């Protein structure tokens, strides 16, 4: 267990160092006179928690990013919730009834969803639900409620309405991938010997589907979720600008427009740190779904298999 923690810590430090190199290069390229004179000075400032001062806002870049972080977090969590609510039942159904007309329709629509870029799907959602039908708001975050020092729009109807279209635009880009992944893994698991044995023992179908099928199909789903987090953050840049969502991505694009090098560099550092934290959480979820794949048990399992 200690070896796994040390190994993960060293990998994290190396990746953070590489991210700091990229962020320093961005800052000295965009605004060569605004940042530290050398990389050593820049690294020392990072160790102290100083990510620089925004040229436009005249305030610490980290404070500005953290102010926008709740909006981006709501967008990501809402997108993940939509994907989970749609992809899991749709993937399971298409695996259990692959010849059903609804399953064929789901697979055809998912193929169309893979082909649509996020800016096009977002534009179509705006045209249909905001312009033509006038059902949902299209710009901004809406009214927020302070909940324990955290500004959120999740506790108001208007806030949820403002969140629905951006989350849907993000979810449509990743939803087909998760539906097809769950379907493929369910088909593999349901054709395995232990599932056939469970059927021969007379277990209820729903128990086989949930306990043996979906549970074993969750491991690749966890892996894909961790890997696609970076893609989700990249797509959030486009969606936040399309819907004028006041999050980290919209802030970064404003910094690019204004040539605010310190703010751009700080965003790269924070986004890289969030991605690393997500990978660590993914490893921990591995341990919950299957303890044999937990980082602290992998060496033990490999020795036992030998």
C-alpha cells in the first residue's frame, strides 16, 4: 500500500512539473514582461501558492478562477448526471434486446450523436428550444442561491432551466460513447460462463442483469469516465462560450482575447490539477467496485496469480 501511494505521488509530481513548464511557456510567450524573470522564480512562486496576478482584473489569478469554479463544476456534474441517467438504461436495454426496434433506434441515434460536433449540437439546441419553442433560457447562469458559502443555481427553478441546455449540449457529445460501451460490455458479460451458470441455477433475470451484468460492466465505464474528463473540460470551453456560461472555460477564452498571460497560465495549472485529482478519484472508485483492482491491492493480486 505504501509503495502504491509513493508511486502515485511521484507520478503526480512529475505531471505537475510538466504542466508548470507548459504554463510558464504560455505566460512568457503571451506577456513576456508581466511574469517572473526565470522559470525558477515562477516555480518558487507556485510552491508558495502564488499563480500570478491577472493583467485585466488586477487581482490574484487563482482567486478569479476559484470564483468561476462553481459554475463549471455545476456544468460538469449536471452533464455527468444526464449521461448516467440516459446511458446506463439505454446501454443495458440495447444489450438485452438488441433486435428490438427501440434498441436499433437508440444505436442509430447514438451514431448520429458521435458525428455531431459540440458547437453544432449546442447551436441546434439553442435554435429549437430557445428560438423556435421558447421553452428554455439560453444565456447566462440565472439566479444563484448561496448554500454554505457556495453560489449555486441548483436550488432554484430558473437556475435549473439555465443549466439544462448547456448540460444537454455537453452530454450529447459523450452520450453515444457511453451507450455503446455499456452495451458492448454487457454483451460480453452476459455471454460469459458464470452468467450462464447463474441462469442454469434458476436465478431471477433481473438479478443476473444487475449483479453479474451491470456490476462487471461498470469497471470499463469508470475507466472511460476518468479518461473522458479531459475531453469534457475541453468541450466545456466551447459550451460555456456558446451559452455565455460564467465558468472557468468562458474566463479562459476572455483571457485569450485580452492576452492575459498570467490568467491563462493559472487556468492551465488549475485544469491540470483537477484532471490529476479526477484520476486519483477514479482509482479509489476502482477499489469500491472491485477491491482486487484497488491501487493498494494490485501488487498482492499479481503475486497471488504468479
